[in-house]
C-alpha cells in the first residue's frame, strides 16, 4: 500500500510537501519519500480534500501500474469519481496490466465554489498552447507556467530564459499568470519508467499531474475550467481528449482543447491570426537540453515547426525560430545520418507537412536554389518514405525501441547529466564565438 502520511505547509503556506510511505514497492521511489508543489500565494484556506487532489493525481497512476492500494485521509467526492473513470480509460490503453488498485480513505468531502466562472490555460509558449490562447483569448484566462515540468528545477539557465520570454510576450504579459514550482517529476526512480518501457512522464503522468495539481489555485480563484492544449498523438499518451476531459474536482473541470486540429493546422491558425499584424508572437518550441536561446533552430522539433511556418507563407525567424543556411537539405541529412529519430510519431507529423509542401505555397524568405531540390523531394513525400523504411529496419534489427541512452542517463544520474549539460553549453558558446570571429575576419 502507498500511504499519504502527512501534508506539510511551508514557505508562508505556499508550498505543499507530501510525505508518504510505500512498503513493498520502495524501489520505485526516491529515498526521501516526498514531493512538493509550490504556488505563489497562501493556500492554507483550501479544504483538506482539495489539498489532497495533487497527491492523488501524481500517485494514483503509479498505484494502478503497481497493483497497490492507495490511502489518503480525505478525498474530494468529485475527484474520486473522476479518478476511477480515468483509471478505466488508462486500462483500455494498457490492456496487459491488471490495475488491481483501490483508493482507501477515512473521509469524503463534497466541495463547491460559489462562482467558478473564471478559466485558466496551461501555457508553455509552444504551438499547441498558442493555438488554445488564440481560441480562448476573449476569456482572459489565467496562464499557468510550471517550473519543474518541461524545464527541470536544476536548469536555472533555461528557467531564466523562460521567465524573460514571458515578461516581454505581448499580449500574454498583460494576463494574470501563476507560476507553479514542483519536483513531481523527480520523486520516483528509473524502475517506474521500465514499467511502461518509455518515459513515465510522457506516457502516463503529465496530463493528470499538470491539471489536477492546480486544485488549490482553482479553489482560490474560482476556476471553473482549466484548458490543456491537445497533443497531436494517435497512441497511448499521458494527455488525450478522453482522459483530460474526464478530470474533475469540486466545481472545476479540465478541457482538452484543440484535438480536432492537426499540428500543421494549428501552425496555420497562428500564421493567419498574426499575418497582418506587425509583431509576431515568439514561439517557444525547443526542448533541446543544450540550447541557450529561446529556440536552437536545428533540433527536429524546431525544424519541424520552422518548415511548417514556412509552408504556410510565414518567415520562421519572425516567430523566433532561426534556420540553418539550407533548411530542407539539413532536414533530409539529419534523418539520413540519424540525428533525428525515425519513429511513428515523427512519421505522422512529417506526413502532414509533406501535404503542405505539395500545395506549393511560395516561401516568404529566400533559400539557395540548391535547397529547392530538397523542398521538391519533401513535396514528393520522399522524407516519409525514408522514415518509414528506417522504422521498419529498426523493428527488424532490434524489436520495439526502448528508452534512448541519453534519457536513461538523465533519469538514473540526474546530477551527472546536469554537469554534462553545463559542459555542452560551454562548448556550444565557444564554437559559436569562434564561428562568429571567423565570419568577421
């Protein structure tokens, strides 16, 4: 059984620390047996059942996969129904599991807010989040930014860059914003990832954790709806329209927004919204570990977004994404040389982009004539053919891909990985400086 022992309020009643015991399944958790979530305001007036929601959101899926019962002293009645619905949905995606797990509690509460009319939006600055912002801007949603989700707590450089980005992002900077700091990605061990043969955060945790961990804020601010932008996936994932839309507690419901749009269509919506405006929004799409600016411009996600912007008639650099000198040639060579992963998710997304390329919209920036050869190859759907062959070859040679080596190291040795990132950034700065000097000479 996993047992919530106590909830500790600290830092002027802004930080929740959950202390738990887990006899029989200790190897799946770090030795400290706790995790925290910190808000920017006093949450001590929230009922105990509301303060318990974030713990359940992060711990219940673990209990399901471990076939372990989960105990909490107090539970919200609406969230209890919700979590059981979500459990059934996850079981559908993981039919090889049993999910022989029950939630045990001493007290059940029914909490209702008087005027849950306000809304909130999880906002990272990426394509999905910006699309949802455009769709719901008239509601003036409270924007939620996490430190400890896509940006690790130890990565102070990226966090400072992210804060600076939000402060200068108009009109985003004029809206109410809440920053949530947490280590809810760091309280469990590598053994949990092995349960799903993938990253636990991505495959299971993130949708429920990011939304339901906002329960205290929802109670304080009367948030009736919390929007989480949809992910363009067609496989088991931690955030789906079905699972996200089943999340409820007290008077708050979660809405998975924009699932009817593909990622390419979302980029198109952003371009059309800002096409005639002088200032374009800077998109924050890059998750490269070693980047030092908003977007590196050379990782798969940066290039995928930049190419999609270009094919919609926009200049990617206007949206904060730098480009290699020959972006389309770079794209093909990156896949051919293995710098970009060939997997079903990338295959599906690049097929969307190939369909755009086939429509032959004129580019809004100049590329070398030699690069147009690769643009034509993209329009002829040669990239997806290569990715498909690479996927089939990997399956034949190795079977189903497991967690990549870098992810393994990061999960098992986080401090060593942090040192590695620091060295990599220094080397990147040195090479950039050296390259700039050569250009000036």
